[in-house]
């Protein structure tokens, strides 16, 4: 597959890293020569320095032979024009654009822009992706990560194990015997800063971070098994009234299980816009790091603080202060992946990386075969891939234990028709089934082969 990636920033570089590692023909375009050099020096990609929307630049990037273009520059306008040029001049079949402006998104989602006028096949909104991730964290507050699969019937939970976990030092194979009616499957363990797919004889220890698949109706019980509280969130303080904070507050207002929220925003204009948009949410103007303002917003009594400003340091420090003031839980938006290691020492319960959310969303539209969902874990260390099994797939008609999966691959969930089945070794995978696989990054190409990649990717 020949792919042009416009924008060599964090998102563009990460997508290029994924696709080039899977032997795709990737060309990176950016008007910053230093970013292009970084991509070509560290990845197996070609690089072109220039404006992505200029036809001559795309021509140098071999746009006439490209199968897909991903416009992920920092400018919405450049991304939209790039897709238009890719369509009108070079007839590139698949066009993906990252757009941030709420005005553009409102128009596009209202179907005011049609394909004939603005030929973008897939629109990716980082702010919407992040807002959805924040809302999912609230659903399972004691999990540091959560993602839905199989139409919401299955959840992937990231859980930090403490000394209170009742199943420490227990081989994983025994969990099935101890909790025979529980659907929980541990598919990933992070220990000593390394992530791996565990074997049945492996044990869990305090300090481990684990990834667990479970049916949605079993989420609370799964959390309890691993020593976590299932207390419902009722009072939330949102630090930051920009696109992310506003999207979260608006969604909370529409929910039937009413969660009372307050928003703190430093910028007066942004605060006024949020106040005009929201109907039942109190918006406070001021510095979210100010202790008196925190008390006025009810942070000491809040079930959670969601720090979603555009400044990582503000998000981290305000989360620390909120916990010190008595807030039960803190969730921080962190753009810089090098800061993730500070989460545990700073006692921050969960973090959200916009890059990871955007990369996962883009990958979902790139993968081969009948791929339905893709979720990237950590710093692109592993992926969770949900796909429908084709009749030509090597795994069709085989029991799970008879499939020659790589060591870094585990089956997290299996759905037959509309029924989620616990993926025991004797269960057979049939054509049409939906399977969700945890796989280490190096094993993604083999997983795609097992899921059958010979069909057209779009």
C-alpha cells in the first residue's frame, strides 16, 4: 500500500511508524525540513519538504500512484485543501483529514459538506476523540484506561493493582476456576515499565498495570475482583472550558444518570462561550490552580477532577493539588508521552494522551480486512484489533487452542452473532465471528495475515 502522510508532527510520525513497520510504502510531507529529516532518519520512509496542499509537492511525493493520503498537519485549512487537491488532481482513492475547528466539524457532521464538494472520506477530530475517552474514564473511575469493543458489549479495562488486590500471586489460569461465571480475561501486563502478553502460569503482583477484557455487564464485578472500588461518580469538576472540556460538559448534561459538573476556565472569552453554551453547568472564571477557587468549585468534595487544558504542566499540577485538597480522583490530559512516567509518583489516577486517541482512530480506517476497531496501547507498544473472521482466514474453522498465534497475541473476546462468548481454548472460531485480539506491535503484520489481508483495504 502506498500512503502519503501530510504532517510530520507527533500524530503523523506515529502513523508513519506504524505503517512503515508493516512494509507499506510511506512518504512523509511537511513544510518543516527538520521534522522531515527526523522521520527519514528514524523510520523507513521517504520524505518531502514542502507545503502539503501544493500540487507540485504532492506530485514529488508520487501522489499519482498513492492509495491513500492522510492529512494531519496543524492547519485544518491545509488538511482540507490537501484532500481536495488529492481528489481533483491526483484521484487518490482514500482521503483522511484531521480537523480541529468546531465550526468545520459542525458543518461536516450536519452534512453541509458533501463528498462532491469536499472529498474527505474520513474526518478525525482529536477533541471529540479525547472527550469520548474522558467520558469512558468516568464510567469506570478506578480504571486508568477503558475502551469499548463489539458495539459496546465488551470493555477493555486498564487496572493498576495495589496491595488490596485479592488475586495477587495467583496463576492466571486459576482465575477461571475461582470466578467461573466471570468473563474477565487478562491480556496484557505492564511490569517494570515493560508490556507483555501473559501466559496462563503467570502471576500478578502489586504495582502491575493490567489490561482486562470483560463483558460490559461484568465491569463492576471485574473491578472488585482486582480490588477496585465501583463507586458511582456524582460530582465532577472540569478544568478547562475549551473544545474538550465543553464537549465533556455538554455530554454530561444530556445523560439520564445526572452527574453534576462545574467548569473552571482561565480565559474570560472561553469561559463566557462555555457559559452561553451550557444550560445547567456552572462555569467559573479564574485560575484552576488557585486554592480558594478550587474550594468554591467544590473540588475537595468532588468525585473527580478532569484536567483537560491545553497545558500539560497545568493539568498535572492541578491534578496533584486537587488530590491534596481531598478530591477522590484525578484524570489529566497529557500530550507529552515523556511525562506519563510521572503519573504514579504524582498519584494521578488516569491520563489521556490525545495522540494515542487520534492514532487509534486513524488506524481504524487503515487496517486491512474486516477490521472494525483498532486501539493503540502505551507508546504504540501494542494494539487491540477487532475484526470479523473471513471464510478465507487461516483461523476460520479452528479451535482457539489450535490457532498458531504468535506469543505476543491473545484472544480477548469472541462474538458469535450477537452473543459474546468467553474465548476458552476449545471454542471454535467460525466464519462471520467477530474476534478481538491483543497483540504486541511486532506481531501486528502476522495478525493481519491471520485475519486475511488479501481483500482490498478500502
